């Protein structure tokens, strides 16, 4: 039996990996699916972890989508239910999590092609996220849940090991609930407000993408430009009270 850790280099999966290594659990390979849309600090974390894996002689594999994220988002030919043809799936999130689906399919396909049914996959789902656990998939193991590590515990462990996910002088987990793909349409209003305030590089990229799609970003009602106007008004009201 082969044991593979599926890692995103966010706090939960990284905490899981650190625990697996610390506890000397069986671990043959670490797999990272790079969407191409990760935060820069995710790539920096990956590079730091690669040194650890090299020293431990643990195999590392990086997977990628067949086509770029932007191609699938804006250019891929899509046939709609009414028979019309459109281009691109637009924002990834909500009920249209096409990026997540492709990630899961790609990782599973890779593992099955390499190991057949002779593998177990470690997945970093925290103790306070039981609804995300797939009990029907017998190839998956959830070490964080078994060890009762909450999301807060995971972040604390990562910080204690020197992983901070800093960008623009800010620890991303101080202003974001999740450090997943930066353009995820599941970002809540608090997170989006913090993009606008503290992460202008990504906010400007949001605006660039909104210009390329007609679909509103938030709740199928509000575009990125609508949100920017909202945040500007909030700043104005705050400065004049």
C-alpha cells in the first residue's frame, strides 16, 4: 500500500503534512495541484516545504490543468442547455466550482494510473469541518479529523514552524478565511473588502477579469466594480463621521 498526501500548501494541508512527518506516519509521495491561480505566498510556502521533503527523501509531484485557468474561464467553448454556444465558464465558485472539480478529477486520475487501487490519500480536512469528509471514498484518510485538529490548531502549528503566508506586509490568514485560489468566487464580503484595502495587486486583477466576463462576481448581482464603489463609499463615510 502506498500513502500519498494531497497538499494545497494552505494551513490545514500543511499542518497535516507537518504532523505526518513529525509522527513518522507512512508517506511515499506529496502531490500538489497547481491551478496557476494561487497566492504568491502559496508558492513561497511550497518552495520552503520542498527543502523539507528533499531532506526526508519524500517524492514530490506537481500536477497542472490541461488548459490554463484563464483559458477555461474565458475562452473554452461551452454549449449551454438551450443549445447556444458561449465561451468560458466565468468565475469559479458557488454552484459552478469547475476548478475544484478538475482538480479532484486530475488528482484521482493520477493516483489511479500510478497505483491502481493500492493507495491511500491523506486529505487535510480539519476537525471542525466534518461536512467536507467523504466517508464513501475508501481511499481517503483524514488525519486532522482523527487527531481532532481544528482550523485554529492548524494555523497555530504552522505559525510555530515559521510559515506565515505574508504578502504586502500582511499575514493573509489575518484578513482572509481561506488562502485558496485568490480569484475564488466564494470569497465573502469581509474578505473582498480586505482585498480592496490590503491587496491591491489582486484587487486590480479582479477588475481585469470582471472586464472580461458579463457574470457578476457576488451572488449573481454585484460586479467587482459594484463592490469597489461600495467600499469607496464606506471609506468616505468613515472619514466623514
